[in-house]
C-alpha cells in the first residue's frame, strides 16, 4: 500500500527531526552545566549558599512566560527547571563540601 509507505516515510523523517532536537538539547544542557559549575566554584570559594531561592523564583516566572509564548505547558517548563536546578544544587553542595 502506497499510503502506508508514505506514512512510514513521514514517520521516519519526523522521528529524525526529533532525534536531532534531542541531541541539541543534550548539548545545550551540557553547556548550561559548564556555566553552573563555574557558579558552584564561585559559591564554594566565597562561602555562598548552594541555592538562591529568590533567583530560582525569578527564573521560574521567566521560564513560565517563555513557555506560554512558545505554546508549551508552563507547568511542564517549571517541572523541567526544578529538576535541573535540583541537580545543580546537588553539584554545588558537593563542591562546597570539597568532594569534587
């Protein structure tokens, strides 16, 4: 069936695009973590706390607005951000403890 083959070809092409975006996201996250590591070193060196709740709240507001503009569920964007921030804070705590 030609229609089934066309649909399968489209599916393969769309999934290829998704795979490319996933790869880009991983590389962007790696870049982000390079910068958060720098922040962690500065915080550890100067005895600053690992988390900054006021900044995190501002970032959540900013990312929720960006998500709305991008037609993305803002609750999802906030969950993603909280997940990333939890990992960053963990890294900062490890640096502050001198375990890194």
